[in-house]
């Protein structure tokens, strides 16, 4: 698929068939996603992959109680055969920016020295690469937040305490679905968001 087509076709899919995702395709997508930019080449993005009905059911049991599922507006999201949870490690950035070639920046001293927390930026880059790769592979994906469930999910999956989840990506074969209300909002015109030479 042409890159322009991939970007235009990318959207959040909230209804999936239960058809499995080919493991080779999934590994290829994750390999490409890990090649996203990373400040100082810190490379502190990790992906926890839950594949198959048993693994994904465990996730949903932690994040969406059975009694809340009847009112859940996107029940087809629970059919996704793959859930990928991107994690970042803020401490890895402090360690990297304490090394000789980066120490002069002072960014290795504390998280609050970073005006922008690049651990989230870099993991966001990797996650966007994953989302675009999914479209290119002819699949669908939806990124959604973990909100207050992050620590419980991380603990249940044995994730080290130093790691922070940024959300979850559901991946699978898309089924017909209704668009979210947000998707009906028009994108602003290019000239409203691009400011040549200054604001």
C-alpha cells in the first residue's frame, strides 16, 4: 500500500472478527515499530503482547468487569485476537542521559529536568508506527487508554515496576462497525494547523 493511502486509511477500529492474526505478520509489525525514533537511542519502549482468547480474556477481566460489559458501547473490541500494551521506562532515559556523551545536558539528574517527557514521546512514536503498519498489513487496530487499570495490568503480567504503560492497541481483522462520535468531527484545514515562518 502507498504510504499516503496508509495514513489516510488509518482509523480506530472498534469491532473485530475472532480470526487470528498470523504470528509472522505480528512479529514483523512489532519489529518495524521498535525502529521508531528514540531520544539518545535510549530504546526503552517494550511491548507486552497478548495473543489468543485466553490471554486477551485475562486482560479484559482486569480492565472491564463482567457486569459493565452489557453497557460497553464497543463489544466487538473484545473480539480482537491480539492486544499489545506499549510500555516505557522513564528511568532508562535518566540513565542514558547520565552517560558521558549526554551528561552535559543535565537531563540525567531527574525526570522534572525534561520539559517534555521523551519516554512518552518515543513510545508514542513506536505505537504510531505499529498503528500504521497494521493498516499496511490489511488489518485494523484501536489504541485506547488503560486509565487507572495500568498498575493492575502491569502487576498481573509481571511487568517490572519501573515500566509505565501508555495504553493498549487492539489488533485484528476488522469487522463492520459504527464510527465513534469523535470520528465525525472534521479535521481542521491544513492552513489552520500549519504556520509558515511563525504563528
